[in-house]
C-alpha cells in the first residue's frame, strides 16, 4: 500500500503550531516522560534564565533539603567569621580548652542566634558583637519566613497522582461493534483522591516521509488523535485511553515498517479536578517510538474478591500479552 496518509483527512487534524517551533526529524523526543520539555536554552547568561523561587518550588524534595541545609550552614559560617573578625571576646560565657572547642562555641552561638532560640549561656557584649547578633537574628527571621512560604506552596500544590503504563501498545479491540486495531496506553489513580472530569488529549508527532524540507529532512507534523473516549466523569482506579485506528487516523494502513519509519511520539495532556486540593490538575507525559509495543494487549487488572469488592491490581498496570497484527487497518477489512 502506498503511504499517503498525510494527504487525506489527517491534515485536517494537524496542529499548525504546538509550541515546539520548527522541529525537524533530528529531534528524537520533544516531551520527556516526567512532563518536562526536551529543550535546552542557549544564548542568555545564567542569571537571565534561572529563577530561584521556581527552582525551589519544582526541585525534588531531597535537592530542596540539601539546599536548605547548605544555606543554613553557609549563613552560620559567615557570621562565625564576622564574630572572629571583631573578636570573640565580645561573646560572654564561652567555655573551651582548645581552638576547635572555641570554634564550636562560636558556631553554636551563631546557630542559636540565627534561629532566635537563645539558650542564655552565651550572650554578646560590646557594640560590634551585639550589632552582628542583631543583624543575624534579622537574617534568620527572613530566611525561615521564606523557607516556610516555599514549604507551604509545595504542600498546597496538588501532587501528581497518575501512573502511566511504561509502554503504549498497538492492539486489537472491539469498537462500535467491529474488531479494529487501536493505539492505547493505561493510566491509574495512584492515591486515594477524588479525581473527576478527567480529560485526555493526545497529539502525535509524526514524520511525513512524503514531504521533505529544504535540507532534505522529512517534515514533522503534529496531529490530534481522536479517542474512543475523551472524558470520564469519575476516576477512582484506572483508564485505558484508546485511539481507534480507522480511516480518519494518521496511522491507517501502516505496516510495522511504516510505523517505525514515521517515528511517532505521543504527547499526552491529562487534565481534571482534584477534590482533595480543590484545584485543577494537569499532567504531561509522552511515549516515543521505542516505548510503543507493536502487537500487544494489556492484561486485565480488574477483579472481584470473595466479598464482591472490586479490586484493581496496579502492580500489573504495565503487563501486556503479545498479539499478532499485520497492518493498522480494521481487522474485518484485512
């Protein structure tokens, strides 16, 4: 079969501008599996592209705590240096025998002042030691106020609650009373949260090998994929999102070789309402050609226990079985 799928109805679904700019065939992946964009920014100095608040809000928890601990330690070392600079005799009540013990006394006095604990054994005397201590208390109040705001913002933000299957699959399924093939993936609600009005949007990035640009590279097109079901009202467990491969699909009539040659990437946007946090949630994900299994079908993960309680086995979310298919056309027409 001659491949001219971009010359037909598929072009009517093409997204003229998806936000990725002029992307050619050399771009292997546009969207990472963690939802971040696979782009590097160049040409501007670091201070123009780095935002400390954005970094602290989006950083992994381990990285955030490392930053907090390093900041706390750095501030203490700075003020220890200032106390040494004006003379440690300005700190009354120190008890030490060695220089290391002396440093420990000054350091822990700085930590107590920074956190406004003030146990009382050590206290500043004289103008300069008192001035440094008062300024350190101000720095401590401001620092912990900022840290508290960052922690609150992170806790107030609805966490990602969706688990995606590791692979999307091309599999046979029943649709509108006939056996067809479909491109599908599976998602699950990982937490015991009330997700409602979940909506799936899939855009396929596909190489149009029939059309070349000025450099001789195939044109990359962005096509919206129609779904068997775009929205579900309640989402307590799992959902298999299916794109039926019918005559309106850009994959219609493809063989396995055609499919690989087109190098499709599925860019997914899931949206819905999280009742627990009373806010809308948006989750991005993608599947590259290496993560799309040709000729496979997900195993069932729904069951009922002895008491009639519905169960879903999230441990088998990624499990699939092989199915033989030749080309992506309705099986009844094959």
